[in-house]
C-alpha cells in the first residue's frame, strides 16, 4: 500500500524536454513578458480551442475576473453564488460592488436560476454565476433573465476549461467568462487565467487594465493593475494544451471508477454527467447525507487524512460566511448552499491517479465509522 500522500489534485506536467525546447528561443529574444510572441500564440490557440469570439490572457484567473468586472464599469449589486472559491466574491467586493447571494440548485450546485428574479431590484447591474466543479449553469434561463432586465452576465468558468454545451464552447455564453490556469486546475500555465468575451471593444479595455491602464508611451487612460501573463507561463500553456485531451481521458477513467465503486449507496450522492455537456472531469464532489449513510463528511475527511489521503471540503465555508465578511451577509438566506457546503467533500482526482488508488480511497470512504 502506497505511503505517499494522495492530495486532492496534482499538477499535470508536460515532458521536461518538451518545455525546455519550447522556451529555448527566449534566451535569444530576451523578451520575457509584456505580451510577447508566446503570449500572442497562446491567445490565438486558446481562442480557437475554447471556441470563443475573443480572449485575453492574465497573470491569474482572479485578476481576469476582477479586471473584467472593472472593464464593464458596473455599479450597484451583483447577483452571485456563495458556493464558490473566495475569488468570485472578493472580485465583486474589490470592485466596490455589492454581492447579493442567490441559492444554488440541489442537483448540480450551480446558481438556481429560478431564484435570481426575486433578488433583482433597480440597483442590480450584473449576474455572476459559477460553473462550479465544471457543472454548466442553466445558461438559457440566465440569459433570458439578463436580457429582460438588461443585466450583464459574467461567468466564473474557472472549473470549466475545455467544456462544451451542445457543441458550443462554455466561454461563449454571457458577456464574458473567466478561466483560471492555476497549477491546480485541469489546464494550467503555473499561474494564469483568461477572460473570454463577446464585445471586441472590451478587449482594448482589458489590454490596458492588465498593464497599468497604459494606452501609449505618454498616455495612461485607466486606473489599471499589473496582471500580465509572462512568456514562461504562456510557453507552459502551449505545452500543456497539447496534452489536455489525453489528460482528460485519464481523469475520466478515474471519475468513472469512482462512480462504479461508490454508486448505489444510501446517502452518498455522486456527481453526474450533464446532458449535452462534454466534461473535463476536474472534480469528484461527493455529498454525504449523514442521516442516511450513517457517517458525516467530516468523519470521511478525517478517516482519509489518517490514511494520508487529503480530500478537500470544497466549498466550505460559504464565501458569505467568511470572517472578512462577518455581519454583512446571512447564509440562512441560501439554505441549499448551506446544506451542501456542510456535507460535500471533493475526493482526489487527477490524470495520474491510478485505479488502485481510487479503489483504496473508496474502501476508506466506505469504511468510515462515525465518531461517538
Ligand atoms: C481557481 C479559481 C479562481 C481564481 O483563479 P486563480 O487563477 O487561482 O486566480 C476563481 N474562481 C474559482 C471558482 C476558482 O476555483
């Protein structure tokens, strides 16, 4: 039995020689950042691969989101989900906007489109849903609401790289979608991210905002930030993109093995593949209903940890319960999100995870005894 720790994910790496070959020209060019050749090439490749109209690279996914919101010149309230990573909510707040939390759908944990309408008022300017775990939101319903109320829609697609819905790239919905290329995501550039968007004009604004708002040598037009992807990051992306399909197939094999081993157990709710969606199999979130299966999420987490397996409580706590937002939000207003957040555990899933390791993790999950 393996003594090495198994973590929730493990960064995929291209063959070392491939990366070295890729970056060799940088020693000749001395052009290391500031939208160089690799940056331009990766932008071209990803625009095509993701089937999106336009795409702009960033130093990380969070800055892609923060600056995309800034580029839209929004003010007021943004309807969003508390069942997400810190970045989503922080990006809203750091833009001086107010997050308004909508509950989630108990089936796929994405924002419950039915419940968006009742949160709209004259201050609402946008909707920021999350394709959480790569589950694609109810994009048709969201688009209909947004059109009726003239709201912007920005998707946090950090988990949904490479996915399609009925043949359309996931990043082609709404006004913009942001992706994360962090080392722990299914496709990565070590750190990195992108914003995919419909309106070409937004691109000029994003280009300036990620480079201090600089328009030309002597003109600074916006209060920008510094969020440029460098050439080494872009080169890593170019290499990793070549292997993405193959890695996805490996994750799919592990995903299906998990399902096979854990299926049909009372109180253990497994992720399902959505109809019409090509998934990237980035996560394996399991909900443990203690009253039915006899043990809690925390007991499973502890049991795995005692055996050197590190699952993660994604997403607990809800972002609306973070200490930094103490007293500002009430998570009892999103009871489904709260329920799931207290019971969900994301099991390890990555391309190199073997069938034997999946089987071992499943045995440990099923052997969990409740603490008394
Ligand atoms: C990872 C992630 C981000 C932020 O991405 P970084 O590239 O790490 O800045 C945003 N939203 C969600 C839901 C994420 O999981």
